[in-house]
C-alpha cells in the first residue's frame, strides 16, 4: 500500500506510540514527523508542509479528560483548516471524538488501534488531499493562463474557468487579426455573440463600424433590404436606404442566425463575399463594400446542406475558420464562476445553490443561467440565494451515464469525506453510476 509519499504528523506524548506510527507509516511510503506536545506539534505545522495530523487527546500521564486534545484540535483547525486530522482516543472517550468529527475531524481511532483500519483511513485522506492539491494547482494554472491572455487581448468581460473555453477564447483572439470570415456554431444562449465581440475587439478593424444583424428576426423580403439596402421604388413605399453591408464598409458585420438566410439572400451574400460587390434592391448599380463577416448559427448547417436548404459554396466561404461554442453542460466548471458573475451586488450563493446549479442540465445555456440568477436576486427575500430560491425546473430523469467532470466529482467526494454513497446522493445519481464514472476518470483506488 502506497501512502502517496504524503507527510504525516503524529502528536502524542507517548514515545512508544510515536515510534509505532513512525514504523508503520514509513514502511508504507509516508514521511512521518513526530511531536510530543501540542506546542511542538503546532510549531512543526507552521514549518513543514503537513498532509495529515494524527493526534492524541491527552498529553500528560495523569490527564484523561481529553480537554487538551480538544484544544489542540481547535487550534489546528483554526490555523491550518485544510489539514485533515485523525484523533486517537480511549474507548471511554469516544463521545468526544464523535463530537469532534461533527466539528470537522476526518476520523478517529480508539486505542489500541487496528493497523489495517488506520492504514486505510490514512491512505484515503492522503489520496483525497493529493487529488485536491492537484485540482487546485490546475485551477491556479488556468487562472494564470487566463490572466495572461487577458493582459494581451481584450476579452470583452467573458467569464470562464474550463479548459475548453480557454482554448476557444485563445483561438478566437489569435485569429482575430486574419482578414477571413469566421463561422461560430453552438447552441442557443451559449455565448456565440460574446465570442464574435472578442474577435471584433481584437481585429485590425476594431474602431471601424461593427454592425449586427439577426437574420432570424426578419421576414425574407426585409432581410435582403436590410443587408443590401433599397433604391426608391424597389417595392411599394420603398425609400432609398443604406443596407448593413454598406454601413459596415471597412468594418465588421455580425450575421446572427445565419441558417435562416433565404435562398436569394444566400446568393447575394456569396457574391459580396467573393467579389466585394452588391446592389441595392431595385437597382442595377454595382456597389462595393469591404466587410469582415462573422456569422453565427445554432443550426446544423451540414445537415441543411444535405437537405438543400443551405448553399455548400457559401458554407465553405464562411467557415474558413469555424469556432464551436460548447453547451454549458459540457463545461460545468464554468457554471460556478458564471453564476457568481450574474449575481446582483451584495448577493451570495448558498452551498446547496451551487450544487443545484452544477447539477442542472441548462438546456438554455448561459442565457438561462443569467435569467435564473436575475430572477432569484429579484425575488429572494434573503441576500443568500439558496437552491429553493433558484426555482430550477425539476431535472428530467437523472442521467445514469453521467458526464460530470473530474473536479465536480472530487469536490463532492471531498464534501462527503470520501463516502461514495453520500457523494452520489448529493450529485443526484446512483452509487453504481458514480463508481463507473470514477473508474473512467481513474479516481477509484484498486482495493
Ligand atoms: N462566458 C460568458 N461570460 C459572460 N457572459 C456570457 C458568457 N456567455 C454568455 N454570456 C451572456 O449570456 C447571454 C447569451 O449569450 P450570447 O447572446 O452571446 O449567446 P448566443 O450563443 O449568441 O445565443 P443565441 O443562439 O440565442 O443567439 C448574453 O447576455 C451574454 O452576455
Ligand atoms: Mg446570439
């Protein structure tokens, strides 16, 4: 059994006990530090990186009340709240130990202890601590990467924590300068427009006109007039009017919901992309405009091409660079940060709210999350938003094959002190499903 090469501090006045732990834990790969008194123990904790404390409850031969142990426990918790503590206690004082477990002790062992039970407990706690330290290091590394990107580029206030989003945003900033169209795909409310804003903000034409047209919101006849403009008399009541391509000349045009563009609209768009030329409706005069086109769609354009609803040649013109915005469900690590970002000032999230937000599938993605928090802040009588105040729709049948990410599972296991059944309950899945997921992520110890 390998104890992850962790450092264990044993605090016990009895030298025989210290030696026994030293021998037992050292041969299993741990580094063992020993202290005979609470003062010495605390000072070692201040100097050394300790991963686990095993502490006695009495430190003088004549003492049996356990008071010194209780005081030491609270002193360690106050100064080193991250370090797990195993209590060594007499059979006659189990109640105190149970109380301290409620107060955050990781475990307790009655003297004389059972070596194999001790080793199991130590191993589980060291593994958990290692997993947490790794997750934390990863988060810190991502924060650094994000900050370095933000110092170099304008990220337009986008909020994320996930690796997937970091890669996407990083790509967007790096292709921003290229004078080519970009196609942004992804589900409703996932943040496609935010990504378009980032591209524009970091492009060579930033500061020039930046116009947005929602092609889904316009009837076909108006769409072409909107994009290319009209000449007086083009249709009944039509007045001369500048289209968006003309208005965006020299700058950027964001075409939202591209999948809704009519067949003639598609033909005209292809022409202007290929030649830079277009005509207003009701006019034969050729006009020119140089426009960077960013297009977004939540439709599957490849399927639309197969069905003859979208031109393949236009598709290849537009998707020179294709950026795919993942659904929020596929980047659950972003949920917490986004939720806090959307809270009104002065509000906080209760832990059960964070859990509920992390578990909910978010079919409406970031927009739904934003609306949920706006509504909760508006309606909540309490400045701490709890799960009930979020009023999330009851989740559809819990997915047995979960795609929860490593960090979410590790955090749930951490809160459940490694008890899988409890973590599974908290995550709203069966124990078997959680075991399968842990196996897949390599989170389960071979026994
Ligand atoms: N990562 C993010 N950080 C901060 N705000 C975000 C983020 N992603 C989305 N938002 C916000 O969520 C809302 C929806 O985003 P956006 O309009 O960009 O989505 P969309 O993919 O264009 O949606 P649709 O397909 O419905 O047009 C906006 O108010 C946007 O500001
Ligand atoms: Mg949009």
